[in-house]
C-alpha cells in the first residue's frame, strides 16, 4: 500500500499535521512519501494507492475563509481518478475551506475518499493524535479491499 502525503504550510502547523498523518499510515504498514506540494516525487504520487492533500485555512478569520494558496496545488500532475483524502488546518472554522477544497478536488477529477479539518493553533498546537487516527482509519478503509467472503 503506497500513500503520498502532500501539504502546504506557512508556519509549520500543517506540516506537523502532515507528519503525524504520515507516521500514522506508516504504523499501519503503508509505504509513505511526504512532500510539500511544491516539491513532490511525481512518480511516487502517480503510483500511490491514496493521495493525502492538506493545506491551511486562509481568510479574514471567519470571513472569506478558503484553502490557502490553492494555485500551488494546481501545479500537481494529473491526479484525476486517484483516490484522495483532503485535510485543512484552521483556527476558527474549517467549513468553508473544506468545501472549497472539495470543489477544487472535484475539478481535478479525484475520487474523494474523506475530508477533515484539524484545529491547529500555531506553536500552541494541541494534541490532535486522536483526530489524526480517525482520519487515517477512514482513509484506509477506502483503499483496503473489503472481505467479500466466499460463501
Ligand atoms: C493570514 C492568515 C489568515 C488566516 N485565516 C483564517 C481563517 O479565516 N479561518 C480560520 O479558521 N483560520 C485562519 N487562519 C489560521 C490558520 O489556518 C491555522 O493557524 C493553520 O493551522 C496555519 O497552518 P500553518 O501553521 O501550516 O501555516 C489564518 C492564518 C493566517 C496566517
């Protein structure tokens, strides 16, 4: 199982969330590549069974919140038909940025598996390991063949 985690971070919070996600998938036995969106390994990404893409929420703290620097994500190679889980970090609300992030992903033709927001407050980040475990669990369910049984 191959998983590419790609993130966009300004102050490091989203990078830490991405690191924790990558570690969580690794502990489940996946082969994980983790990259800033501007410096990916395109071959690894194209071979991956699952893409995880994350960015932070930008806006005027509540008004006009959106996924940050979405233009940089447009530079990703063709990810259509690929299974992908999205996440955003935020301080006030993830709703608008997740919604627009999902629209972006649909525009890129990805097969959306899961989306989730993580409340990350700069250097004072609280422990989000249980939310991350939830994220990895929901994501991995979508790429693990279900036991169809034989009888
Ligand atoms: C310029 C700026 C604008 C932001 N606007 C919002 C916002 O509108 N809503 C929100 O929930 N969080 C907002 N945030 C909080 C960030 O999304 C949050 O702190 C995030 O974890 C930062 O990720 P980073 O550490 O990877 O840069 C803003 C942060 C910055 C720096």
